[in-house]
């Protein structure tokens, strides 16, 4: 049946409706949290069940292929980890828990739609479904001693509106120039136009702006530190991970249909990558709040991922997919530590980490592994991902951007190692232990093993990425 290929999407719609009906009653906190764990696990199973499906829907505007399905699996696993990590939702008022989980699922559903969008209007609608839900949940935060959540919500709305406006204008220009909104038809027209018309390249870059915003890529990065700082820890963990996967999925599709060996297009992407890495890393050096540090770090990582995209090659795209999946795991591990260190849902600073290895060895170890991975130290996923990205760029003889990226990785190592030093430094003899539930302890172990194991044995994920790319290249 044709409808069966839509199973992951139907599962997301059904789970969103279930949370909606739960929000109409007065369920207990435990019921809502346990239901969220079970339902997000079902979403993972539904995405895995649809991994081999193929087909088209909605007059070929929505394509189910290996490329879209692998991203749906990554998004559903990411959502499960975020919900599991934030069990209890300590940073969110209890009366809003069902609504919060509903909007979290709807935002993920928009990203799932985005991965299968092969037409401009479908793409824009999917992007807005994901964004509108985040506009709602970013101000959701307990207000005790903290009042920046509204400011962060307003900034996210304003910057998001600007990015959407530019992206829509770029879409209209592309449609006006090419006369079609379908990607497979644009792929036959756009490469030739980029070679002859600078305005075509500008239109394509404007179209990409909405995804630069999601990826926190220069020059659409200004919102990131304030939104991360003001949002609840659970929400910041979501914003820092899954929207970036949706952005990577669409940027690869857009870069793929832009054609190969267009020097001007590559130079622009290279400049954006350099500024993103440099601004992100230099700004992160002076941060004391961990979420602001994570925000500037995400800007820098967007620059690394762009290196894979600007190669416009299979090896570069597969490296970007691998690095994106690894980035989700590394950031979930970082926000897992922030969530448990901030028992009352507040923000975490370097001072909050002192003595962490005595209070909770598993939290200290998870923080150390995630920081080493984000810095690109072997044998973690971060190292393997950077190695693949840089190798793909060297194959295309883009030596300058690789040298600049390596220098930036060295700068980043300084502030990531500061995190580890803070966790393994103590100033007091008697420190109260942080006791984690068994499920949270197990999650910490899974994240540590996952980051190292997939870094040592990346073949499975890389082969899946290569197989997925065969359907779009």
C-alpha cells in the first residue's frame, strides 16, 4: 500500500495528537513522563520500520527514499534521547508538561517532513511547522530567579522571521528565474544559471538562509547565545541538536542540485565557513555560562559541517551526515550533564562544575568524553568526523580552509579542556553526592560508549550515508 511509506510521519502525527488529548485532562506528572518515553520509543521503531521504504507522495513534492529515511531515524532517536535526558522536565512548569511535549513532537515532525521535501513550497511549509513550535516552547521556563526566557523567545521569533523572509524571497527568485519549484527540475537548470548569472547564486544563497539560521551558521548566528541561555536546559538541548540535522539534510539536497565545480559558489560557502568557525571559537573562549559556551561552539561546528557541504562531493556529504549524527550524540551528552548538575533547572557555570568527579563520577566522565569529542580528540566521533571532513576538502585541494579549520580546532581545544579541568577540580573536602536514578546512570554510560564506539567503528554509519546519497547524486 502507498500509505505505508508514510508510517514514520503518521506516527509523529498520532503522537502529537495523543499529547494534545493528554493536555485536555489533568494527568499526573509520572504518567506524562512515562508516556513520553514510551511514545518516543515507538517513533524510533516506526522510523526504523520505514528505513527501506521508497516512493513519492503529493504529486512528487514529497519523496521517500534512503536519504530521507536515514535522517528520520536520526531525528527520532535524537528526540527519544532528549526526552529521556530531560526526564522530569525540571525546568518546565508542571502544568505545561503535556503541551511542551506536544510542541516538541510537532517541531520534530516538521523536521521529518523537511527531510523528504523535494519541492520549494513543501520545504518552506515543513520549515515553518518546525519553527512555530519552537517559538512557543522557548519561553516555557520556570521563572524562579531567572527572567530571560521571554527575551530569548522574542529574539528567536524575530531572527526566525527575518531568516524565513529572506529564504522565501530567495525561493521566489529561484522560481521566477527557473519557472518550477521541483528540485529535480531545478537541478537541470540551476547549475547552468550559476555559471552565467551571479543573481542566480544570490537567489540560491538567500534560499539557504533559513537553513543557515537553523544551523546557527554565520551570518545568521546572532540569536544563538541568548536563546540558549534563556531557554530551559531541556529546550536548549533540543534546539542545539535536532534542528541542525534537518538543516543539514536540506542543505545537502540544495548543494547537490546546485551542481559541481562552481568556483564562485564554493568561495562564498568557504568564507561563511571560515567566519562561522572563527567567530564561534573566539567568542566561546571567554564564556563562563555552559549554555552560552555551547551556543558559540555550535556556531563553530556549523562552520566545520559546511566544509563537507562545500566540497560538493559524495565523500564530503557523507562526512557531513556522519558529523551531524555525531554532533547530536555529543551535544545530548553535554546537555545531559547540564540538566543533572542544575538540580533546580538553572544555568550552569564553570564554578558549578567544581568537584563534579566527587559528586558524580558518571556525570564527570560523560562531560569529559563529550568535551573531548567536541574538541576532536581521538578515538571519539568528533575526531573521526573532523578527519573525514578535512580529508574530503583535501581531495578537492581546498588546503586553505583545512588549515584554518585545524587552527580553529586547536583554539576550541582550549575551552573544551577547561570544562574537563573544572569538573576534575575541587575546592571543598566534604561535597554532597549527586545521586542519579538508575535510568539516568544507564543513559550516561550509553552516551559514553556510543561516542567512543562509533568513533572507533564508523563504517556502518558511513556506509548507510553513502547508500542514502546514491539516491540524490
